[in-house]
């Protein structure tokens, strides 16, 4: 029987047996099946197939219960004082900081944990305070989230150059030789900052962590964006040694959504020059002399205003929840599911033998995470409209993501969108007021489709989730494009 008939004819039980034979490591992760049934029952009760974990993780019922119990039972005040309710909040914030240190192996003598609203907030703290200067460089990969790309504005405003290292079209990875040349070639005495993601939020590609040490030895400060990496991989800050690591907690455990952090090496944080001060960040300021203020040393000097003192206990609870399962178990599980999905997607065929799926980025499990970018393509090789696919998936309560995922570099390379193709989106306001208009402008003029479908797995993904996506993809077999 051809692979294309498999889902319609065989059914989930047989497919699951076949999957377990091919990916036996999945069987070691059954604790997550029990957890899903007990703590995430709403997923199956409401018939959801959730495949957007790189967008956001899901919370367990017990996280909410524990957090609400804590709020119900405690009296908590604004931390910056010595009164009992204030002290209680400060203790809970310290517990959260300690939990983050433990989870990411970021010991106190080496690292500061700065609480932020999200990973973007962490990146902005670095960008706006980094000592960019003429002669300095901001070096970054094409593969980056826009919250990293945006740092080029700070670099440019202070006279530093921004240099991009492209990804290769065939696998959306960086060429190692090109990275080394760029690291060796740039900069004199002025400060230089290198930024790349540990895992792409577009293609799932994992870039070598060894570049951190190599770059630092050559005098670079390094941002290793771990927002997409941390939810399903062990992140050991001390072993990697990056200067700045941004993370969003909702991507790890779903709740709370307003909390992230910057894990920063102490000496790197000390190099930053904040562009302002605020309540909470200073020990002392005067209104009688405008340059009189003392910034609080360490993380506190970077936490503007009142920290999210009621939300932070939920971070501790979330970390304990992940720890109760173990990040390595989550890692094994999503790896098995992603491996199966990659193989099956690339085997799907129309009846004339032409492929039904095109995967962008790494096509097998080597050095990649469980985020897969793809097109469903018709027998002539043209993609089915991404928004139509997303809408059709939504009708089946399948949550996948369509678009460019705030990662224009990977999208432009994956879809061969040249600078000229993009130009009208930036020079002709009537052609591209919105993202959708820009995409249509490019598509109408060039025939290229500048957006993508993304399937991403996480904490409680199971075989039924990926099986349902395969059945959905198979339903496009032999379908003509609109
Ligand atoms: C790799 C990467 N970096 C940064 C971010 C920004 O995270 P947030 O939107 O939580 O600030 C994301 C979010 O998707 C991401 O995937």
C-alpha cells in the first residue's frame, strides 16, 4: 500500500504501532500521557489538536490551582518595603529567581536573572543599553526573531554597523565557515554584539552552541536567543556561557503570559548603560541636580517599576511543574513525534507520485527541534493558499500557524524573496499597508508565496495530535489549487 493511502485506510491504532516500532523512545514518556489525561483534559474534551507550542505552551490545571490557592491564602503587598506583606512578596520573588537559576543552571556568582515581561522585553533591555559606538558591530543571523532584528535600530542610532550572516536555502542553517569569517573579520576596539537563536522559531534548526565560546574568545558579547529552544531542550546557562539569554515563560509552561527573563552574565550586564532610570531601579535620585541618581547594581537596576509580584509565584510553580516531568522526557517525546512527522510528511504523495508537502529547513532529526515549517503543495508543485489551509485546519480544531512567524530572514530565503521583490512593500505605501497586502503584492508580481505553515510540538503533544495532522494533510491529496 502506498504511503498516501495509509491514514484513510489504516487508522490510528495501526499507525501508532508502526510509530512505536520506529521511534521506541516514545514509550519511555508515557508519564506525559497520564499527565495530559489528568491535567490537560480540556484539550481532548474540547477536541483540540494543538500544534502551536512555539507560539505558546499550555498550562496544567494544577498550575492554576496552586497559584490561585496561594493568592487566596496569602496577603501580599508591593515588595519595595519592610512591612510584612512586602517582605512576603519579596520572598516569593526570590523563590522565583532561585527556581529560574536552578532550572537553567545559572549560578548566582556568575549570572543575574532579570525579570521582564517576555523575551522581547529582555532583548530590548540589552539592545537599548548595549554600548554600541562608531566602529562597533551588531552581527546577527538571517534566522532571527524580529525582536532580535529590532536591535539594529539601537546599533544604527549609536553609529555601529549591522551585519547579517545569511542562512543557506537548502536547510536554513548558517554556513559555519561564513560565521567564523564574520566573527574574525569584524571590529576593532569598539563593543561588538553577536546574536543568534539556539533554535529557529521558523525552521526548528538548532545552531551550534559552541559558537558562543568561540565568539566570546574573539571579544564578542553574545545574545543566544533561547525563546524557542528552552521549552523542549535542556538549557544549561553555565555550560553554554552566553552573555545574554532571553526567555519567555509562557512558552515553557503556558502560564503566566506576562513574564519572561533575561539570564545575563554579571560582567556582561555591568557593561550595559541604561538610557533612563525608573522607580525600583535606583537606590537614590535627586531633583536638584539632574545627573544625581544611583542605579541599583545587578538585576534590580534593570527591573523598571514594580515587578509582577503576584505573577512571579506562578513562575516558580510552572518551573516545578516542568521539573516534575523532566525536560529530558519532554525532549525525547517531541523528538520522536517530530521524527515521525518529518518522515511521513515527506512520504505523502499525490496519485501521480508528486509530493504533497515541502518542508523548509532541516528535513530530518539531526540538530533540529520539533518545529516544522512547510507548504502543502498541489501536483504541479504550487502551494495551496496558506491562509486557506490554516482556515481548513481550524475547522477541524487543529491549531497550526500560518505567516512568517516574525522571522523574515528565514522566510525570505525559504521562498526566494529578493530585495527587489520586497522593495514595493517599503516604498509604495498604497501597495503594502498591512502584512497581508504586502504578501499579496509580492505574490501578484512574482508568483512567489511569502508565507508558510508551521507545526510545532511541545510538552503534552501526543501521537494522536500528529496523526490527526497527517490525516488533515492527506485530505489535500489530488486536490486542485484554487
Ligand atoms: C526565537 C524567538 N525569539 C523571541 C521571541 C519573542 O518572544 P515574546 O513574543 O514572548 O517576547 C519569540 C517568540 O515567538 C521567539 O520564538
